[in-house]
C-alpha cells in the first residue's frame, strides 16, 4: 500500500468523492468496482516512488487518469445532475452556494414588494438548488462555510412544512368544534350558564389529539427514519434516538392526562364546576 502525504490523501479523497457522486446516477456501473480500479491504477503508477507521496506527484497521476466524470457515460446522468456538476467543480467551489443565496435574497425582495408569486418561485429555486447540491456530496460537512449560504432556504421551507405537518389537525378540530351545535349549553349537567364548559372540554380534547398525533409521527419516524432523513435532509440526521424516546414518552403522558381530565370532568360534575370557575 502506497503511503500518501496528508495533502495527497485529501486530493485522492476529493477525486474519489467526485467519482462516487457521478456514479450515483448510473445503473450500469458498479461504484465499488470503479473505486477499486482507480486505487489499483494509482498504486501501479506510484510503485517505486518516494514515500510519502506528495500531492503534486499524485495530482499528476490523477490528471493522467482523467476526469472523475469519465467513469459514467454522460447520457446516463439526469439533466439536473449535469447542470449541477458543471456549476460545481469541487468541494471548495462556492458558485452554487452564492447562486442559492442570491435567489433567496431575490425571493425576500419580491416578497417585500408584494410580488408573492415571484417570491415563491425564487424561494423554491433556492431550496431545490441547495437540496440538489447536498445530494451530490457524501457528507454535508464537506460544504463547510458554504452551508450558511445554503441552509437558510432549507430552514424556511422545512420550517413551513414541519409546522404544517405538526399542527394541521388544529384548524380541522376548531372547525368541527365551531360547527358543532352547542347553543343548547344545558346539555352539560355541570353548565355554568355559558359556553366555558364546552370550550374547556374542547381545549383539553385538542391538546390530547395533538399529543396523540405527534406520538404517531414519532412512531412513523422510528419505523422509517430514512424517509424523514430524505425529506428533511440534513437536519433529520441530528435527531437522537434517546431524545425521540423522551419526546414520545412525554406525548404519551400528556395524551393520557388529557383523557383522564375529560373523564373526571364528566364523572365528577361538582369538581368540574369548581374547575370551570377557577378558569374564569
């Protein structure tokens, strides 16, 4: 095995990373086999060279070997990958980061001037460019400081999506409660003569329902972490199993507590009246 200097190792890593990124779009080429062939070729070329091999010596071999793109026929690449790869030549290339952030700035400017539709288009374009860039790197940490230009659009879109996913039952529940014919408030044997008892029960029920929904989401995440990881990349990767277990435990406890409160309010009417009066 040829011993490489640290800078040479980094150069080889970048070359193999780019080759693997291209090969992700191929159905006919085995990435592991190609990487093995590249490594064997480099060792053969560097046989007898002074060790540790410097970066300049290795780069000469890599240049002779050819571009990482050559390992896959271009016609096998999706059109969007062709564009991204032509824009981004290496991990230190900031062009995609600048373009993504510029689109986000344009989105904010159009939003400020009430051109909502155009603002939305630029926001989506910035988001898709950032997501696509993440898809062609093996480790998003390779982006280093570029992340601060790419992540804002991801945070905005993910935030809206996550907010909608977590809280969508609330408008539905409120609509059902508002449409319910509760004018005949005397249906509650412990009524205080106004709608407070109804909305107290509704609020507790809403809380329990939301906790139950979040518990379901937690279970789905545990069963299909790759799905959430793909949708919310790269932020879903930061969720720790222990933290998720604590979250699910809390949601289970709150849902059970809400159910018990509702049962107690219905069963112990006198206590319910006292409880309602405390709420005002």
